[in-house]
């Protein structure tokens, strides 16, 4: 757990990495930083799925593949609204994330996606995860990127760095349901 989360005196990421257990060396640093370190309370919700036992792969996705990344319940509409607001509203395009993505045509850090995880229950939403690619972390980045794709933004790159997670059935307590 990151020390002093929720205060102004947050443990630096480098110090957190110095404490990172070697038994979890297979977890990419980007997963540790963007999901575990920055979003510790949200990460805790996923513990029943044993995310530290998952296989992670740093890869790229095309724009079509990025459009296949989804979420459950009403999240797709929310993500679409956030993305449209990047172009149509005054606020989002002037945030550091909006400026970065519009200028660079991609995300500043990879989103985390679970592949082929529809047999598992989303720990917060309590429904089966989306297929083929369920968003795990990077909601705003995905929202903006999908809007940039839909609107054919001039700086849009054709490939985007993504971390694909594969859940491990042997370690998952609410793992794939019998079919």
C-alpha cells in the first residue's frame, strides 16, 4: 500500500517501487503506477480476482481494437459523453490530459484491459465483464481516445500502447462460471 495516500505528503513513486515485493516482479511498472499506486482504494476492490496473479502483456492496439474496449452497465454511455465533452465542452480540452492527448494523438500511459474476461464478475458493478476487451483502468484516457477515433482527430496515431491482462482461473475465487 502506498504510504500516506489521501494526504499532501504522499510517498514518492520511486520509494514505493523500492518496497515493491519481488514475488510480483511480473507486474509491469505501468500497472503498478497507474492502477495500484495512484488508485489504491479502487485497486482494493479487485482483490477477489487476485490481480497480482494475472498475466500482463504490454502491447499495441489499433484504433479499431481500441473501439472494441468496453465496460459494463451504463459505462459505455458515460465514456462516450466524457469523450464528446473533450471536443464540445470548454473544460476537458484544457486539462493536462486533454491537452496531452489532443497534441500527441494517444494516451500518456497505457490503459489496462482484461481480455476474454466475460466469464468473470466485475467486482464493483457485479455483472459479467464485457467482451472481448474489458476496461480495467484508464477510464478518462479511453473516453478521450475513443472520441478522437470517432472524430478522426488530425493528430490521432494509428497504434496505442495498452496493457492486456489475462485473468488466471486457478487464482480467481469467482472465476469462470460453469457453462
